[in-house]
């Protein structure tokens, strides 16, 4: 058994779990922003909080196993893997996106959200586009110079 493949499998498992939540969380924000019912908004706030706190460990474990994979490959491999540098930039933006979800949650909790459902529908598409780019970079491993 190859430890590299075990760690790679765990990296993928936690990434999929993280993305399942990061795809659904903004949908909860959409429903919250479009609801006129205080009871519905309160329930959606609870759902959003529980989901965000549930998926955060998956995001952290994705990072841990991803960094372990990089370390197992070595510094020379890292230096020449330009595709990975681009992937890591996109992943960093996704972690910022995840962190911004905490900011948005606080706005919903304090009932101070000023954004529309349309904003959250567009916000919901961001991780999908990043996922496509990240997966293609990881699978194709293109050369950039």
C-alpha cells in the first residue's frame, strides 16, 4: 500500500465533503435573503451556521492532506509545478471565500444583511467555477513555460 495514495484519497474525500457544503451554504443565504418570514429566516440562520461549522473541519483537513502531498513530492517538484502554483492561488481564494461566509453568516445572525437573493445566486456560482479550474489543473497538469 502506498501512503501517498492513501493521503491523496483522504485529500479528495475531504475536498468533496467541503465542496458539498460550500455549494449548499450560499443557497441557504439565497433563501434567507428572499424570505419575508422572521421564523423562516431564523431557521435558515441556524441551518447556515450548523452547515458552515460542519464543513470547516473538512476545509482544514483538505488543506492538511494537500500540504502533505506537496511535501511528499519534494521541493524540487514543487518548484517546477507551475500548474500547482496556479491551483494553490485558486485554492487560497476559495479559503478566503469560505472565511467570507462567516462574515455573511454574522450579518444574517444580526439581521443586518443588505444583499439580495440575486447577489447570493451569483455568489453561489463562484466555487463551481473554481472547482472546474482546480480539477482541470490537477488532472491535466499543463505546462506554463
